[in-house]
């Protein structure tokens, strides 16, 4: 199957090696533990394994079978056929890190295109070849800011509007370090806007982290916050949903020093949580502080334009315990997916999908806030997601509508105590007006149930 | 390999030129050769900063390696070489001259007694090339 | 031939993808928040498809040729993996869906956790870490949390052999530990005397790659683990080289406390041009409560007799270190690894490792007379040779590597591990045939001859690839990291 040797091949090879049996190759291993009997189910053929996995998958009801308004950091968008067609090219997906640029120009040039597009989209100067996901990208921003100030500014302000998983990830990463995290521990209200974070900034603050749109879908102009942050000598990091940037001002325009994001919405399937794509872009002056791989332009010895991994001296394989991050891989194939997606959609397509999300979400919000008992939690401008205050437990409403094959959104009570009646509703281009009307009818009906 | 007789050396391949109470610090010819083409120099130390012997004062990067530069003798930074930021290749072409990195006011000149002289440093290099 | 960049191919007005017209009334756009430019190309679908297809053809890949890149396990990636991962019921499942609607995915994760426990000899597994280095970070955080939970707060020191991957020391430093490098002895094992010096009550643990990066099984491993445990430390296993051990030995049986797997190495999930990886972490019983949040567990037992399956759920372990990323991990990779393990069973997995080790030793036997092998004994799934000869003083391992490309072989890993001069780290994997190995050995022997007879041929290699050697100094000095297109200049 996947190992081509015949018995004759193996015998000939053993003869060359000068031993009789394959087992002899393992004579240095502790004898009493050698060759354990593994308790695993018996092997299946391809036909059987496909059937088994289809059966397992059958037990899932997906966003394609249910009507779903679930977002909260992962979004149900359409991925054009071209994206997967390119991802399925073995030359891309069965290659590894382009350590040998002479025979890896495909991967390298694709990374360069990715860097260019994400830098352009975010309004930043440089972008790395990606981090694991939107959460770890924020953790790397914290790490970068900490090292940038050589530990002298250990305080990091996290807006409560940053995705709960991202904040939790940052806590895990920094538990054993000098970094202190404030902002989401009750120092400000959950609905705090950027101006309410400003009083938390002091001369030990290294980084302020906000989201755009934030977890509740709200969009803020962060220009004043950026000014205050810079006046205090700190850095500003903005976590984005890149689809929103098809329509909205680039965070670079606000004065962000670091832009991170979850790139899943750029043509990457939901796939129960991963693999996704961690965006990370920054200003030119911080390029050497940024962790992660980078492709740079150069020429080969025949005078041809070509690309190579550059600034590798910052990375763990050279700096070892002096590296600022241990990151080694990037999300290569997912960065390629995002690149193909953005290339195909182009400037018209991205604007179009961004607007579709915006209009549909606003239609939904209008309709829902028209139902007696429901109201929008915030009157702040929003993109494609919004928080609704329900007349009773959001979880109960959600459970009830699930019985009718409708995922009404995300009840945020488990992440934000006191918000047990609040439902976070996301709308994408995949939701038709009919879906939305059905959601509205369901939300209304459930009150009488 | 060029190892000027009038300098003192650290085992970590820094040199220091001591004139009165002033020291000038850089990295050696051996070090630049091991690094190959230097593409970036960052002086970490700040003007007037007081550093101890062994504290990092600069970082040097080539395409295949990165090295921290440590102060061979403690002191207060009196001058830093800004030219290296734009022309890091000076480290390769003139390691003992134009590529000096920082100048310091020595806090304890006796610390220099523990450094290597040119002969001892020469041996230190040869051992590593073998 | 270099390909144009998309910013150069873009033609104003071209459209690659069309969305349906909006079916809802238009809302008021937030004028003061709108961007006025969108620096993206304008291309038709065929432009995009041709561009990326042509780019792909500039890559060497497992599908197009031998890829013996040491420590990376570039084995063949079965095509069925790509089908199973894309089954609709997996691909379109949202990570925050209620568990009632995602029992299939949870069952799959539960079984994969169990299988990894079984393969490594451990009690609990988290699938969440995104890659090997991320698994290391998770593992080291678990070790720290374990000591802290016992009030044992002075353990701030971690030992790492000099042959280790760079991620090991970088990870430890990131977790605030002081890294102490341990030298290797002359057989490539951890030096026991060096180890004893550091076995005291400040020892948090030891990170050990076994087989190590020389491809050698550490002959002292049980003694190493005993010494560290005696001092109160824990053993972290870097599972980068698990492809040598499936059904051969279980790290948990010989004293490892934590181990990360690389699903993209050992369990055939694709390397993807640099990722995604997937780095599940397995631990012994005493560490299970510290695993990242969440793990999959049975929250309501089923009833086999009446055919009611158990109810699976996502659970936070009691003393969890917390999340290490958003959601549940690289689920798409779990489906592929599940497929792979399910198609092999216990016997098949053992054959994987047997053949991986056979192939490495076969190549070693063929090359031993031509290339110096600094630690020459029976190797595991890979070995390290030196790409240098006293009689060919100008030739470096890099030149051998570049010359290999002329024969459609990907070079071995070079300049790693750091303890060997001019190293060439060769990992053939089990999926390569004897013919491929023979051709590769023959080519390496020919290159060794050329190194002596015509060194310039190596110095100027590669010759037949679409690109020659690159000017890395120029790239690092000029730092052109983005295309600045006409349309972005305004």
C-alpha cells in the first residue's frame, strides 16, 4: 500500500546491511519494552475507511444542513472552487518549508504574494508568513511587545471585546512570565469603547490589544486610542476579521503598530475549528522583532528575480534559547488558500462579499430589534455580527430553535457572566433573506412556546 | 587571521582597545569570518547607560547566524557607532577600525586583566578551527 | 523562468468571481469608516488558476520526487486523507456548534486521543496544539504547572541536549525557564556525568528527543530518565522522531512523562509547504489534569446492548493550564491522522517504523564508505553524514545539497544538528522503494567523486533547476517583503 517493499527487496536490503532480520535493527532498545502489542482496531482498506468516516461524519449536522447564524470567531463563508483546486496540487501540499529556494519558488512566491496582500489589506508595511490562528497571533503580539521593550513595559491591556479564546490563550502563554494582563478583569465595563481603555495606560504599559470588529461585532475608530497609546510610549495591536477590511478602513490608518487576525474567513473551511490562519502584520521598524517566517525578494545567480526566506537569524533554529518565539511552522497551506481566495475575488469581489455581509446583518438586526422584547445591546456601528438582548435566557431560546434545525447564534453567557440573556448573531453572504426571516419568525415564536 | 597585538580579547570574540579610562569595543576578524556576510547590526546599549561586564551591548546578524556582543569590561556608554546601522558590512571589511560598536568609560579597569592577549586569543581561535 | 507577480498581471476591470445580488434592502454604510482603496489585483479565473498552477510547478514535493529531509519525515501523504478530511459533515462543521450536532467529530477526536495514548503509552492526550513547537510549549507549561501545584516553586531549570532541535531551547526560554545545554557523549547519547551535575532540586525537567537528531536511540535513556525522576524532574519527549517507534517501543513505558506527536510527520498529514502542523500532547496519569482546555471525554455513557452511543463532550481538565489556541485544534489534521491509523492497525504501524528504520540503515550501509559518519552505529529512521572531505577542502555540505537538486532529489537537512560539522541529515522514510534509495545512493557517491574531480561543478550547482543559487545577503539587506503595485501607489 504505502510501503513499496516486497519480501525480496527487504531480504536484499538486510543482506546489504549485514543482518538477518529487521528485528536486529532494534537491539539497542530496552528489551523488556520492545515490540508492545498495541490495542488498536484492525486495519481497514481505503473503501472501508471511507465508509467508516462517512458514517462518523453523518452524526454531525453542519452549517450546510442547519440554518446557522453562528460566528464568534469562525464564519460560514463560501470558498470558490478554485481555492480547493489549487490546494489539492500535490506540488503545494506535499512540499515542506522552502529551505531550498532553488526548488521551492512556488511556495516562496505564494508567500510573498500573501505578505503583499495582507499588508495591503491591513494597511501595514510588512506581514509574516502566518501564525497558527487568530488567538496565537495575539499571544505573539504580546510576546513581541514584551521583547521590544526588553521587559521594561510588562503591562498589557486587553479590551474585554477581544475574543474570549484569544484572551485565554494569551493568559496561558504568559502565566510563567513577567507580563501582567489587565482590562478584561473588571477594570472597565464589558461594553467599554476605546476611550475607556485610555485611563488604564501608564508608563509600564507595553501593549494595548483591541479588536476590529470586536467580539460583539462593533467597529470603532481607534485613532484616538492609538494617539494615547503612542504618547505613553506603548504599542497598539488590533485583531481583525479580514473580510471586514473589504469595506472598512485599514487598521494601519488608525495608527496600529501590530495587526493580527483570524484568516479563516478568507476561503478556509470551518472544519470544526482548524486548521485556520493567524495573520500578523506590523510596521517596518519592528520587522526584526516580529517572529515567524518571511519571504523576501532577491535575485538568483542567473539574474532572475526570485524569493527566499529571509531574516532567519531571528528564528529558533539559529537563536535557540535567545529567540523571541519558538514558532517554527507557519500555516503554509492556509496562507495559500487565503492568497488564492483574495486573488480570485480581487478588489471587486472582496468589497462585494464584505458589503453583502454588512447589508444582510443589518437587515437581520433591523428585523430582530423590531420584535417585541428583543433589542440590540449596543447602538455602536457594527459589521456582520451583533449582540441581541433577549427577553429570556439566550440558551433556552437557542436550544428551542435548534430543535427546528436553526442555530440562532452564540449565547455569550458562558464567556461573559451577567450576559445570560444575550445572543451573538452573525450573518454572512451564505444566509439568504429567507433564512433571516425564518430566524426572526423563530425568535418571535419562541416567546409563545 | 588578523589579531592586532595592542588589543585585549574576550573568549566570546569581542575586542577592546583601552586608552586611559576609555574602552572601544567591537567584534574580531575571527568572529566576522564565522558569521559571514553581516546584514544587520543593532546597538542595544543606550547612551549613558551603565552596563556590567558581560552585559549585551549589540546584536550582529548575518544570513546564517546571529550573535550578541557582550561588554568585555563594565562601564558607562559614552558613544555608539550609528554608522553600522546603514553599513553593517563594515563589520566584515574593517572589524577593528570603522566597525567599532561602542565606547565606554571603564568602571573598573582591573577587569581587563582577566581578558586574553593577542597570543592567547590566537590559540583560542585555532582550537576552534581544528 | 520567473513568474510575474499578480500585481503585475492585474488588469483594471477584470473580475474573477461573482456573488449573487443582495436579496435584502441596502443598509446605510458607515461613511466615515469606509476605506477608499483596496489594494488587490483584478484577474479572471483562468489568470488565477494558471498563475498558481505554474507556481506549483516550481516546487519540489513528495509527489514529484524523493524528499529525504532529515527530522521532517517527508513520507508519502495518502490521497484518501484528502478525501476524508473534506467530507461535508466535517468540513462545514462550526467549532462552536452544540455538542448534540457534532457527535461525529467529537467521537473521532475521542478515538484519536485514545489511540495516541495507546501508541505512546500514556494516560491522556490533548489534540489542541497546532504544531510540534506548540506542543512543546504546551508540554513545558504542563511541567511548570505540575511543580507549581505541589508548591515546588524553585524548579526553574531545564536541561536540553546539544543535539536538540532549536525549538526546544526557544520553547523553554518562552516559558521562563533557564536553559542548560547538555553535551552528548562520543556515542551520541546524553552524557550521564554532565546530567548528574544538574540533577538537583532546581531541576524542572529534561527535554529529550529519542531517537535523537543524530538518528540514534539513546542507549542510556532509562538511566537518564531515572536520574531526572530521582531529582524530582519530569521528562519531556520531543516526538519529532516517532516515526521510528510505532509499535517498536512506547515512550511512556520507558519513563517519559510528556510527549508531543507531529501528526504531519508520523501520521501522514501533509506538510503543506510549511504547515499546518498538528502537535497533540500525551501525558502520564499524574499530569492528565493539567492538559489544555478542552479535551474530549464521554459525558454520558452509552449502552452497547441497546445500541445507544455514548455522548461525547468538550471538558476542561481540573487543573488545566488553559487554552493554547482558539477552538479545538487542527481538526482537519485529526481526520487525516485517524484515517491513517485506521488503515494501518497495530501491525501496519509497526511495519511503518520497521521499514523506515530499514531504509535508513540501508542507505547508511551504501554510503558509509564514501561519506564520513561521525556516530556510526545502527541508526533508527535517519542518520547524519558529513558533507566534507579533507582532499576536497572547498566543498561544503551545502554544495553537495545543491548538486543533488540536479538529479531531482531534495537535499537532506543541512547544518543541523549543530554538533556535527557540515552535516547532511538523511531521513528516507518508509514509503520509498529500494530503487529510489539505490538511485539516491548512486547519485551521492557520484557527487562525492565530483567533489574531488570537478569541485566547480558542485560550487556552481544547481544547473538544471529553474532557478540557481539565490543572493541571500541582498534579500536580508534590502528587505523587499511586499510587492508595491501600481494600483496601491494610487
